[in-house]
C-alpha cells in the first residue's frame, strides 16, 4: 500500500527480511506503525532459510518516538499493550534483528531499536528516553536498558531524560557499531557473519544465547506496565505533562 507506514521486502536471496519505517521525517511509532512492524515479524520470522532482519528508516531520523496523544488516559492502555507486544516479539525473535539508525532515535524509537540484537548508528545520531520530561516514564526501556547497558548507565538515561550521541551510546553499550552509513554497516555485518549460516542451527544458537534475557524482559514489561497504568497515570502531573506538550505550553507541576 502506498500509504503504509512500513516497507517490507526480502533481500539477500530471501535470507534477510527488510523492514523500513516509512513516515519521515518523524517516523512516529503510533499504533498503526507498531501494528505494521508486529504483523510483518509475525508473518515472516518463521520463513524457511531466514537468518536475519534489518530495521531501518526513510528520512533523516529513525524515529521521534511514540505518539504523545496515544499516551493520554483512555488511550495509553492500548498503546502500551501494542508496544509491549511488539517488544516481546522482538526479544523472542528466533533470528538476529539488526537496526540501522541515523538522526533522532528517541522514546519508543529507542525502545524498538534496543529490543533487537545489534544497533548500527551514525556518530551524530541521538539516543534518549525523554519521557520523564513530560512527567511519564518509558516502560519498555525500563525493562530493556538495564539488561543492555547495565543498571547505573540505564538509570542515567531513564531518570534524566537526556540524549546521547551515537558515539556516546556505543561507549555506554547501547550501540554495537558506529558507522558513516549505518545501513551499509548492518548489511556488511550480515554478509560477513550471518549470510552463510545454517538457518536452523542459528535459531538454536539465538535461543541459547537470548532465552534467559528474553524471559527477564517479558517479566519486567508486565511489572512496569502495571506501575504505569495503575500508578503513574492516576497522578495529576502525568496528565498535565502530556497535555502541556500537546498544547505547546509550559507544564504546571503540582508534584502529585
């Protein structure tokens, strides 16, 4: 479909599934985008001979993040279930998921990138979980980042809401490789390290390497989702922060 938020095709003689976020320049991860990614993975991850997935993007930015409007009361329950369903599918993927990032990779965009296996990023890409600046927090990142980069560094990103460059993200353990052309770097990695492997044996190797990690992430996602919906979203400031952002006005915190 011409207006689809995601382009899906096979590359490398069917060995590599390509997923491209296709609503530049922001590539907002709204319900439609998340559903499209999830549906593509559900349909194709079990394809015979598949040994990898590459997620990249059209335009200058990977993603500005999830839809702020969909975080509001009445919508956030469905939004979180969609995001967490996608993250659970990604962390349990039987084949490696590679992600190529230029520009902004924020909020839900960073969560999707970190749910995969390997991230290739430009040195001047920007990674961050700015949700706390709107008086909410990042549930999926709260489960993913401590596993990926260690507790202290994860807390820095999650609690401050600050952004870091692709180069700093590599030092912190978020990014696997900094490259001038992240898409080409990901393709080079695939061609050198994955393309000639046995698809069936690779699936066992991924399960052995990633199984305990995936189980921990899934358990934490359920915990933080409950904290978000039954704790945070019953507070006054969380709604105020979101509404102020949408209205483009300063938030008025009451600290409750």
